[in-house]
């Protein structure tokens, strides 16, 4: 009996609260209803725009082709390099040849000549392990590269190529 009375009281309380809460939960004026309708319309338009974007993303993902296999490395091709016009250091009969294509103004070439070449000279050229061939390769982006190359070639005509070449090893301002 006590249980029935408790349930009855809860139902009475709920029934009395429903009309009161309904009075405050829903707008009463036409302006309030119009404002809610405008918000709903804006939400629907936003949702439609999001849906279109998602469909576009799905379409792009479907059309994007995944690579079937990794690209193969380029095929090795034997290439002959004419070194007759190059300047040679080391034993001419040594079969292993190192060819350097260099630009006298290139800062990377200059760093190589100053820092790496002395080690190669000492450990490989002077010991007869390799023959070293220098090839002029002036780059058009370096304004004085062609003139420096010409100067080295003129020095070579006087058997002074390596003296001219090695000046760049001692010059910190010169590229190569």
C-alpha cells in the first residue's frame, strides 16, 4: 500500500510539473518560432555542405591510384668518358680512375678541394691506388667560372695547370 501511495504521489508531481515546464520550454511568440526555424535551416545547410565535402574527399580517395610496386632503380648503362682533355695525377697505368668534374667558383667544389682532396691525394693517388683526372666543368650560374677555367687551361699550356689548380686549395674566398 505504501508503494502505491508513493507511485501515486510521483505521478501527481509529474503531471503538475509538465504544464509548467512546457510553458517555459517552448517559444510562445512568432519571432521565437521564426528564429528557431532560421537556426534549423542554417544547421541543415551546414550539414549539407559538410556532406558534399565528404563526398568529394571520398571521390578523390577512390580515384587516387596507389602505387602497385615501388619504382625500380634506373638501369645501369655503361658510359664512356673521354678523359684525354683532363688533367691527370697519379700512376697512368692504374686501372681505377677517379674523375672529378669541377667548377672553380662552386663553394661545394671548393670545400671538397680544401677538406677531402688532401686525404684522397695522400691515401690513394700518392700510393698508386687510383689515378685522378680533373675535368673543367664551369657552371653558368657562377659568373667567373668560365674565366677561371680558361685561366687554368692557359696555365696548363705552360705546364703550370696543377699550380693554378692548387691555388684554390689555399684560398678560402674562392669557391673551388
